């Protein structure tokens, strides 16, 4: 018997496109925070260290710490989403701004590896590749659109995902978020018959993020019960790729369940859309919200091309890619 959540969710993480977020979801780095950041930036210029070696306890940033504690509470127990506004990329320079971003995120959770090779600071930009089954090319390295998904659904999803905007695209690249608790409530109303299959395993393409002797596919459910919470591993593209790599058709019940979940996440009045501004940081609960971006067209000049920096955060465990 599959353990399922049978009742609708209630609470702050149940919202739709029209639900107002406190302060519009923005956590402001005020003048006091900016003064702390300026002092730390000068210290980092005078004393270079690799980004991953920086620890917030080594720096005097009490106002920033208070803001980021609020962000963590919002993302973990509130709406599941916050935008930190903002870092002065031009004034700080990209390298120092990224180091400040690392420190702010380290106040929010524990940064962890995002690739099997241990990469902890990950650049999101178009490298000209195409995400195909078994290629290991992530959609974050292309300019294509994404459906709603959870990061690293195919291995160990991080608790929180942060994105720092260094440069926006010429056109497109619009961000979106959706509450999986709101989506689940809709499924209970309109597609209850598919829910049980979503609690059963699917094959996922692991995108070559594993040791050489491990399987290239993982086998996990999309929905999992965690106490009163719903943890989600949703990446329909990587499920499609997984079954293609097995040279196997997705079974009828699985197809119906995936299609119903995809359609529901795309209901216009459920998801929120927003334009990412340069210097802003987006932080999302990666187990309870889905996120995406639309396709984009980039600038011709390399220095102007869309560039985000991603950090994954966990609330527990070791910083290894597999925890």
C-alpha cells in the first residue's frame, strides 16, 4: 500500500498567481546591510581567498545575517520563495559580488556540491549545447525553455536553490515559480485517479552526475511523504530521457500521471512569473516549489550575455554531491 496524502494542503505555501506575498516576496538589503557589504568587499580585495573558503562567521555582518535568517524562515516555512534585493554588481565587480552572494547564502543554509566533481559555485549560462538523453548536458547550460521542475530530481534534491543574476538576456528568460502544494490540491480535485502512480518510481536520466561505476539512471517516485509535508522530485524531461535511454515506453498509467501533473503546473492562475533583475538573488524551496525559465535570446557581446550563479543549500548532511 502506497502512503499518500489524502487531504488538501493549507498554510502559507498554498498560493496562486494572485496571492499577495509579504513585501512582494522581496527581502531588502538596506543601507546598513550595504555598509557591511562594502566593508567586507574591501577586506576581500585586500585578502584574496577562494569563494568556497569563505565562512560568514569570519565577517562582521549582523544586519545581513538578520535579513538572511528571515529569508530562510520564509523559504522553509512561509511562501517558499524570496528575492534578495540587491547586490551592486557594477560597484562590487562580478568576482567580489559572487563572494558576497556566497556569504549571504551560507547564512541561509549549507552550500553543497552541485556536480559529482564537487563544483559548488555553478554558472548558469548558454554554452551552445543541447540537452539530449544521456549527454550530461543540463538545460541550465542552454538557452532553451524549461518546464517546472526541481533541481537534481534525479539524484539528491537540495533543500533550497539560490540564483544570483549577474546579467540578463536580451529577450526572454522569464522566471516562474509554482507551489506544489497548490498543484497537489488541484490534482486531488480533478485528477485523483493519477495520484497513486506519482508515488511510485520512475526512471530518471542522471545526466552523468555519478561515479563511473554507477548506474546511469535512477529510479525514484515523484511524490514522497515526509511527515505532514510533500517532497517532490519532478523533472519530466529527465523522466522522458530515462525511458528513452532504456529504450522503453513509459507505461500508460505513468504517462497519464506525468501529463496531468505537467498540465496542472501550467495552469495560468497557479504560477507566478517575474523578471529577474541584475544583482537580485532568488531563493526557492526546492522540495516544495517548482521553478522554471522561458527560452531566451542572448546578446552578441560575450560580456553582456545572460549569466546567473547558482548555489544549492541543504539543511543537514555533508557537503558532498550525494550528501
